[in-house]
């Protein structure tokens, strides 16, 4: 309901602005024609009459044209009074509309109308870094941030659209134009305990998939036993934050300095350098070693394969590539 009211108000403001502009243009044209008909010697063409009307209504007063007759001067006086009032109202309407639009953008009440955008649910330091890295990677895709706790756009200079609202509500998702979104990233709410945070994440996922079943969804899950529920909810990718952190910690304990190396590798791989590609017909039946050499000759590095949903990193060199295998490569 709030979304519908906001849309109606926005449309009404645009209508009022267009109406005032049309009235101003109409008055300028009418007075331009009138002064040409009253004083054809002073204003030999309609265009010159309209030029005088514009200059007079705007109270600029260049003095290149001026009515000489009594009637012409009366027309000029009327135009000045009308011009001051209408133009003042017109520019005031523009200023008000710009102010309201800017406030709506900052406060998260404006509706996004673009398509093929990314929706990110939840605001935290990870999201701040994610958006920053997306921008530095050269991505030009629109980013929409949905968060219920923020009072205003946390970083309006970073060029992302903020929407304040509950991401499990249809009105909020429609405000983000979820039906035309390409991807969604749902982050865990760290202000809640892990079980509750996962429940909210899955509920948000279900709400989004209900409105856009084809959207590519990436969700952050904190507890292992909720992973299957996220899959049942339609998650295309699941990021198990706690598991990832634990693996980094274990590797750091067993081999000092690994965390720095992993971070450096991940930073270097930003911007789609780590990709899955489908094995083409030329590679089917070839060993992993031979496939690796073929891909390396093109400047890319083969590090694993994805087979029937299972990812195998650094498999045996003799492993044969099969049809429908996906190759995990680092692009040059």
C-alpha cells in the first residue's frame, strides 16, 4: 500500500510540473502572437514577438524590443505580472521535486525502475566491502541495497540505490523491482543469533523466489543444518561463512601465513577471473593433465572440475574429462 501511494504521489508531482510548464509556454506563445498583431512594425514576425514575451516573462529585459503603443504596454504589464508569478511557481516546483526526489533516494523510499540489477539484502561491513570491490572491478551493473535497520543511505556517494524496508515483504521487494532483477545476495543478520539469522535468510529467499523464480540467488548461511533448507528454498549458491572462516583458521594453524596468501589470491581473482566453463567436444576423453596443458597454452590455468554437482580440486592427472563436465579455471 505504501509503495502504491508513493508511486501515485510521484506521478502526481510530475503531472503538476508538466502542467505548469505547458501553461508557461502557452502564455508566452499567446502574448508573442498578440504583441505581433498589435504592433507589427515593432515586432514584424511572430518569432520576435515570442522572443520579447520570453525575455519579458523572465524579467530579463534586454531592451532590444519594447512596445511603443499604449495597448502594447498594457499587454507587457500583464505579461510581467503573469511571468513573475508563473515562472516563480515553475522553478519552485522544480526545486521542490528535486528536493523530494533527493530525500527519497537518501531515506530509502524511492522506487527502482531499472532492470538486470543486483539486489543485496542486509548492511554490514562485508556488504560495504563487496559493493566497493564491485565498483573497483569495473562492473557497471546497478546495485540495490535493502535494509530495515538503516535510517538513510549509508554511502550515497557510492552510487547504489537504497531501499528501507523488510525484505520479506512483497511491497519492499516490488520497490526494488525484484521481478526484473538478475541476481540477489542475501547476507546473514549478525544482530540475531545464528539460528534466527538463518531462518530470516531462508524466509527472505522464499519471498524473493516467489516473485522472481528465475533470479540467481546467493545466500549466506551460518549453521550447517540450515544448508539443506536453503537448497530447498531455491538457493543457487550457498556461502557457509563459519565453515570458510574455520578452514582458513585451521590452515593458518597448520601452515603459518596461509591466511594472507588466501586473501591475496581472492583479491587478485575478483572480477570474474575464477570461472566455470563447459568442457567442449575437443576435450572430452582427454586426461586432466592433457586438458590442463591445452588450457594453459591459451594463458589460463585449470585447477579443478565440477562433475554432477561435485567440485574436485586438483584431481588425479589421469582423470578423464567427460561430457557435461565443467572446468574450473583462472582466466588470464
